[in-house]
C-alpha cells in the first residue's frame, strides 16, 4: 500500500512538471529551479548532520515546532529525524536528481523569449486576429492560462510588442474570478476513460446513492476537513445554469460537518482534485471507517446528520435556504422539492457521496 501511494505521488509530480512545461518554458524553468533548490538544501542538511556530533534523539520526545530542533528534522507536513533516515542512500539518490535537474535547467534556460516557438505562434495568432477580425474592428484577444507566472511571462513579452506593432493595449489579470483550470477536466476524463476500459460493468451495476467512507492521512490534513463530497443529478431538463458549467446536469459540492459549504459546484476541478488525492493508493474499502460509520448511523437507519449536510449542498446549488423535501433525496424515486422552492430545480437525485472522517465517523 505504501509503495502504491509513493508511486502515485511520483506520477502526480511528473504530471505537474509536464503541465508546467506545456504551459510555458518559463514556468517549466521556474519549477525546475525550485526543485533543484530543494534538493540542494536537503543534501546540505545531510552533510551538516554528518559533520555534527549529535546525541540520539526520539521523535516522540522532542517538540517538532521548536526551532532548536530544526537542524535535526526533515520534511514539511510530516517531520522525520535525519538520524532515522538512510542518509547514505538518500544522498546518492538526491545527487542523481541534482545532476538531472541541473542538466534540464541548463537546457531550459537556453530557450529565452527569442527562441520560444510557442510564443512565436501565439503572436502569429494575435496578428491574424487583429488583421482579420471576425467582427469588423474587433481586435480583442483573451489569453487564458492556468499558471500566474505564465501570465506574467506572456504579458512581459507581448504587451509592448502588441502596442508597437498592432496599436492595441494589454492588461494582466491574475487571481480573480473562476479559475480557468476549473473548466479544464481533460485529466479526469482520461482517468475515467482508462477506468471504463476495465470496470465498465461494475459502474453500470452501481446503484444510485452509493457511498464510501474514508479517513484522510496526515498528508491531507491541511486540505481535507471532515464532511461530505456530494454528487447530485438534476432530473429537471429545464434547469438553468451558467453555460460555462461543464458537468450539467451533475453537481459536485463539498460540505463540512459543520454545515459550511467548503467548495461549491462551480469549483468542480478543485473538488475532483481532492477526491483523487483521497483515493490514491486505496483500492479496497477502509473497513474500520465503515464500521464506525455504521455504528454512528445505527446501520444507516439514522442519516439525519448527512441529510442536514445535503440540505446545505442543495441550497448552495440553487441559491435557496429552504430544506423541504431534502430527506427524500436519499431515496430512489424522486423528491418532494418544488419548482417554487428551488427556482426550477425541482428534482435532484443523489448519485453518490464520499464521507471524510469527522462527526459521522469519529464517534
């Protein structure tokens, strides 16, 4: 299980690095530089540790937040004593990483803006749009990117060029509105396609309202709060929603055990990212979590806590606070929600929900 999780994390890091390279050579270079800095810092700390005369310590007996112990610890979220690590082997592997990162970084730095083919092609597209606008006189161009540093790189290399050569002004906007990454779900579609190749029969036989219970490990404590990820389906074909929403008639909402809506359906990519992290390395049910869940809900006969959270999810989707009829959403065959109560969203069904450790599990 540990090996599977490590391999999954390696895969995620690889995908992230490739996404940075796909975004821009500048983003790729910055990421490589950060990786290299982290690797060199760890190598240096291992060297300093070897040179010092240090008495044996126990991770259970020290205050990991005490700055006095910082030289003897490694890790960000999970702290490990350097003395407990196979430092010889780890250093060898880090030095191999360092060599590869230095090589990649040198090659990346050879490609400046003047040699950036992707940037050149983007400029050609802008020129073509300005000289042959679809609507007469409309020279407006919107460029979206998932990474802020790519946005800055493009602005630095396009703004003055566009002003001088095309007579158009440029502006840079970052960190506002719905992230464009919320609309790019190709990675998840690819994952689903791969899953369908092997498990299409299992999915077709899955009953509506299926649930799973998980306990996030220490790696996810900062990202995952106790609560529920709901997947709902609107049964009303007249439901009106923003045309940019990619998953209609399905809606994902993440609600905390406290009733706070942590992520609404418009933040679908973030929700899917968290669900994917929760599932990494887990191919079988967490029976201890299921056992505790059954105890708290009296073998699923008392679902009042989750019915209340579901009410919050529905209210978040519809913009209404009314809760009438929500209880029936846990049962097949429709709902008592009215058109007047939910602005046309008069019929939802629970497709599935994922419960994370908290009031429903900890008992």
